[in-house]
């Protein structure tokens, strides 16, 4: 296994940490005397305190960005969502210029590979210190070419929340990409127990939401749809790029509320995410689904480049 | 601030880690050639990998144990719950003897203080390595004597889940004390925005659950009740000790399903947890609650000793 590149983001947020002696405001001068906003570090060494709220409370956020042959077509969308998750979590604003530069540094420091998965993480930091912790890990993306052709078997599982909790109960953090992902990984374990590979979450009142680590895409005739982001799900950066291709190809696209029953009736179904790209669903709750192999291949080719 | 004591639990679970060369089975001999099952470490240094699933997915569990003047009356109940959370999370079984010995070592290594808060953490470990990470941090417990007398203002907030999800949807991990606590901390921030100090969560169908870091105790005449654990809440180790005293005093105690409306009608209300002990609720959703100061003082005295 190759060694990941690790960048510690030492000035991850806009403004000074509490108790800092410097003047407040956005650090924008590269000529000042302060330490660099990020440094490369040895990924085989430990860098996190056991007192970091990122681990003691899952209190932080992340993004996983695909870099394909050196290009990161969705980096801006990921940085937008990174900022949005911080707002939902009441974290200080990530310093976009710093994260962008640190991201570029991580990519540049990694030996060239076809597919790089770059993870950005921001936590609330060590309890009581008011200084967020930030880092970036770049490592070769797992090869999902088999899954892109052979597809995945999916079960629907109740996410437990009503479709409207993001509006009624923002403290449930639906729509934020937080480090509190234990339920997402537990749901995938449950899928495996049921002989499947992955999950599509539904709301307690029967609407289609998202997969634990992907967005859901449906084909209904010549129209492609995804569940609306107002349902407290993540706005999919890959889903957006997939729609761009589908629109180029002349298809209609749109986001709407989808009843779980519509999943069964869909002409085709995909899970789409940064590293896996578009994976066709070949079985839904034990029932075979049709797969459009040609369109799937075209989607995956496009998502690797755009 | 004093320096916490940190113990790294190097053999946290029963059985050998995957790929280990030793013979399988429970490590029970202290005379074998393997490294010690735990070691003391410098808490001011980083000890966690940024690739640990404890931080990247909030995938792990914890317990916070009170040690009052050297005694840990609830340690067995905490170790029971630690094992139960591991089962709910499909983590390997924590090696109880190792954790107990490591806990004792943490307490012994800390300078004597009136109140020590000892946190036990077990994560799924570094992604792809199949070796859980474990550690214990012992540090002086925050002084909550003011809150025990003056009480806390509480708001009820929807936990988003129906009362029965622990049964219908075990992948939601309700009833496990996981590291994915971002919602719990977000709820407390929401309470502060509303001018309160803490939260009592209710189910989406109107049942009383628990506080983000405490159990709920109600007085109804000469009867004391707490919401049943079948509602997907943590079985409270402190609540159990509180009931022991109340029974000694001749009161009736019990667990049942409580409608949120019953909170308002209760004669008195407490949040009970290891370090804070019994904190009276002086205001519920903006309405003042009666406080039985004498009984509260007696509860807190007892909880500090038993």
C-alpha cells in the first residue's frame, strides 16, 4: 500500500483563534511573520490528540474530493459544501484560500496516479481550546471499475427522520457532512447482513433520501431525477456533474420529492459519488433492476474527466 | 489546568488482531511475551492517526466514569454498557479485565483529587487495519456544585426518531454510546440560543427520551420515574444509583413510557449523569419548575459516595 500524503492545516479558519495575540481578521498576507497556514507531515505518525472533539464527539466535518489525472473538476463545489457544513455545525468559517492552497499542495506532493482521493477534515479542536483542527489526506482512490460495470445490490433502510427535519429541527444536522457517520457505516453493515452491498435511506414518512456515502439518481423514461436537497440530504457534487452530462445529451433533469415506491418503478437507478462515480443498482430489496450499460459507461467516462 | 493522565489500551479487545502472529484466544496470562495490554503515555502529545475511524467516521464508543475520592461505585455498570455499545456497533468484545486494570492504573496514576472523570474510548481503529484503538483519559471532573443547587433551564427538542426505532431500525444505533455525538452537542448549542442550558430530547411521536449527556428523572408524588430504556436511550448508570437511594428512602421507582406532556405535570425534574450527578430542572420550555432542594442535596451527597 502506498503512503498517503498528509497536510496539517494549521490556520484552518478565518480569523484568529481565541486567545491569540495577533490582530483579528482574515489572514491574507503571505509575507507576515506567522507560521505557514499548512505543513506537510508524516502520515505514519499520530497527529491527533485524544482530546480532540473530532474524535470524542464526532464534532467536525469532511469532504472527499476526486482528483482524476491531476484535475479536480468538483473542487469548488466541495469547498462550497465544506463552508455550508461548517455553518450548519456552528464551526468558524473555513479559510477557503488556505484550504484551496493546501489541497493543491496535497495533490502536488502525491506521486502521479490515475485517481487520487483527497479528504478534507475540519474538527472543533481540542475541548476547551477554541482552535479548530484541520487536515488533508491524499491517497490513491480505490478501484471501483468492477462495481461500475457489475453494479451493486441495494436495500432500502429507514433513516429514522421525517423528510422535513432539516427545516423543523436543524440541530439534527441533516444536510451537513459531519464526522458523526457511525449510523452510515452501521447501515452498510446491515446491508451486508442482508446479502446486499449498499443502502438507500428513506425518510420515516416514505421519501427517498440518499445512500450513506452517495447520492441517488433515477431514470424515468427520458427524465433523470434525484431527491431534492430540501429533504435534509447532501447536495451531491457528483450528481450535479452527472446532470450536466445528461443535459448535454438532451435529457431532462430535475430534483423532486420521491416516494420510496418510485424507486421500484424507476427504469434505472444509480448511486453516484466522487470516488465510485456512477454505480448502477442491479438489485433493489431483492428485485432485479435493469441496467443501461452504455449510458453508465458514458456517465463514468464523463465523471472521470469533468 | 492540570495535565490529564492518558493510558493507551494496546490490547483493547478479546482475541488477536487480524494478521497477528500470536495464537488466537483471550489474553489472560501476564507472563506471556506479548507487550503489556496498556501503557501510560504523554497526554500533551498526539497519539491518534488522522486515518482512525474514530475520527473519520465517529465510529467507536465511550463511557465517562466518575471516581469520587478514589472510589468508582458505578464502574461495573459502565463496563457492562461499554460491552453493550460494542455489540450494537459490531465492534469486537472489549477485554473487560484489560479495561478494568487500565482504568485502575489511570486512577492510580492521577494525583488524588476529590472528583476524577475517567473516559474510556474504543474506536474501530485505522481504516483497513481491523485493529481497534483504545484509550483512557483521567482528569479532574468539572465542579458542578453550583448547578446542583441552582439547577438548569431546559428546553425540549425533537430527537427526530420515533420511540420504537431501537427495535425497528437497529442500524440507527439508538441505545449505543457512540462517538457520533455531533447532534448531541448541536442540541446543546440550540438550547443556549434559546436562553436555556440543556435539553431533554423527545421522540418524534411525543415520548420523553433523555438529555444529550444525562438521563431524565421525574417525581410524581411519592413515585420517581425515568423513561424506559426500550425507547432507544442509554440505560443510565447514575439514574440506577439514584433509584437505589430513593428506594432506601421508601419511595417507589420505575421506568415507563412518558409523554412529553407529563414533563410539565411532574412535581420535580432532574437531569442525572456521572459527573454532574443530579441537577434539578428549574425551568422547562420557559416555565418555572419546583425544586426540592433538600432531596436534591441528599441525592447528590449519595451519588458522590455510592
